[in-house]
C-alpha cells in the first residue's frame, strides 16, 4: 500500500493533510510524524515536510507542503531536496494528480533499481563463467620444454575472453613430436568451442599407439581431422593449421600447411627461410580436401618460428599491419623465449585492443 509519512508538520497542516480529499482519492495510508523514526515504512513512501524549515538533510522521495506558498519558499524547498512542492490550497483533484505522479515516478525508480541489480548480477555471473572458461582454455596450452637436443616455447593470448587459436606439441609413441599451431575462423564462444574440439581430435590421434602411422606423413592426420571437422559444419567454421612431425634426433620435419602462415626458419648462419610448401585448404571446408606434404631439416643452431596471423596481422590504430618484416628482424637475433615477440606485437598495436588471438611456437634445435 502507498504510504505518506508526515514529518513535523504544524498541527493545522498535519490535520489538513489527514482530512484532505486527495488522500482519500489516493487510498494511501497516512502516518503521523512519529512514523518517520518509529514505524516501518514501505519502500517508496513519500515523506511530507513543511515548506518552511525543511531540513537540509531531507530524505529522498520527499515533498514540501504549505498554504499560499511564496515563490522563494518553494525554491528553497526544492534546493533542499524536495521532489515537489504542493500547496494545500490547491483543488483536491490537482493535489491527488501530483501525488500520483510522484508515487508512480518513485515506483518506476524502484523497479529500475531492481532491474539494474538483476542485470548486474546476471553479467557478474557471466563474467565469472567466462573467466573460468578462459582459465580452462589456457590450461590446454602445454608448458615449454627443453632437453639436450630440443627446446620448445609456446604462447597463446586470446584477443577476447575466449579465443580460437590452438598451439600444442605432443610426443608420440616412437619419440617423434607432433607440432601444431591453428587458428579457427571467427572469435568468441563458437571459435573457442571449435578450437577445443579440434584440440581434442588432434590429441586423440597423437596419443594412439599407432600414431606414427597416422602422422607419418602428416597429411594422413590432416585428412582425418579435416573430415571430422567438415561433417555437419553448417556454420562454415574452418581451421587454418600448421601440422608437423619432428624427429628430435635427426631434425627431420615433415609438415602440411592448411591455409596457415608459412613458418620462419632461421638457420645457424642467420639466413631466414620460409616453410612455404603448398599444403591445402583450411580444415573443415571440404570433406575431400587433399594436403601436400613439405619437408625440412633442422640442423643444430637452427630456430623455427610458427605463428598465427594474430602476430603478422596485428593492427595499429591507423590500420597498419605488423607484417612479416618485423618478425624476421625479431628472429634474426638468437631467441630463448616468446615474451619479446608478444611485446613486439603489443607495441605495434600502441595500446589498442588486439584484433585477433595471438599464438606462436618457437623450436630451437641444439
């Protein structure tokens, strides 16, 4: 029920409010001055103060009343926080209309506040879910490794809460290592789910006892992955991928490129080569896609850098892309880790939001 609380009105004004026809028309409960401190009040109750002597720390949702109110008193009451000033000499119908407007306004404010709180709670829950999902996604990225013959460092930084890039290396049963860097089309949840599915399929193939038969040569594994991703792909989501099989003993590398940027190979003498053998379509576009295998040999002192387009196509505020040359210059110096490559990319973006996920793998053959 709507409530009107009288707050220190002079006796004549208080009695006038209690008897006023407008109160009957509103069917509102009128509480005396004592209710301001002693009695529970409904949310949105209107508190009525005298127009002269209204306290400066008056509550919100209050009005000032009087009889034959002077303009300066009305202005002073509004400055002190009154939502409205009502003259008890007005016609009852006008007073009732003004009071109804005030009640409706306050009720709408209350509903808006409740809605805002519900929306804030909903989005806070969504943010927690996204943070948990991001943590789970980044947990799929393997840590770096190093032994007497080989060192591998990886990085993955999604542009949004969730990303669609994939970076992984997996030792198969015969000791060779499957290396993969992939980039799912699009961004957000759909790309992240496709990435997780691709990652699961890749690992399910690499961890089989006969994985050597599937990845040697790697176009066999690429065709299997492609076939599984292309089936019922109504959203036309595809995955560019560099997929290779590296022998850590000999440095022999066989690979396919399914639409992926050609990796950068720095030879011990500083020469830069690109692994640009024509591979085939990105995975997931056609069930019958074929893939051509490329070959390279990593010699002691060589370094292989595999990146997604989140590096070479990092965008500056004026639209300039990072491109290949700064990456080649970065690789020209001996590198032990990936943090400086990330820093190079972020510096080009000049503090702007990343436009794409960033993933990369650095393989140093000793």
